């Protein structure tokens, strides 16, 4: 199935015909869990916003709407993959020549956050 890779509010626009996903730079053919893990409490806790909702309800609604079952192991896999991809991106940014500033501070704070939650 076609997956977006980063389906979050910053990549959604409302149109007269409904919501549309933007920024398809990370599109891939992958299991639905690649996107669905971003709707779970695992993602909410990873970014420090607490509970996103009832995972079972969200995933059951997806299964009912699509006829596809969701596999918890897939959710766990893509949660780890997402964190590793973010760590790699922040390390790449921080290894390049850079000055001081808000972007550097944000990258370092995000990298630190991911590394501190790596044992979860």
C-alpha cells in the first residue's frame, strides 16, 4: 500500500472536498503501520505530549474503514524505525558546519530527547 511517511497536522490541508495530505517526499510502498504508528500513544509519548487517545479504538476504526487488520508488531517496528531515522537526521545536521542559533539548539534538544527515550 502507498504510505505517506509523516501524516501529521502540518502535512494536512482542508479543502472543500475534505482533508488532503501534502508533502509526499517520504512516500513509500509499505505496510499501513508505517503511518498508523503516528496515531498512537507511542508517538504521543515520544514527542512528549502525553496520551493521544485510545490506540485500540483508533486502530479498530482504521481496520473497520479499510478492511485491513493492524499488527501490533508492525506498530512497534515503525516506531523504532521512526526514532532511528530522526536520530540519524539530527546527527547528520549536527555534524555539518553550523553556527549557534535556534535551529542548532532545537536539533540538539530533539536528539537528546530521542536518545533519552531510546530504552522505552
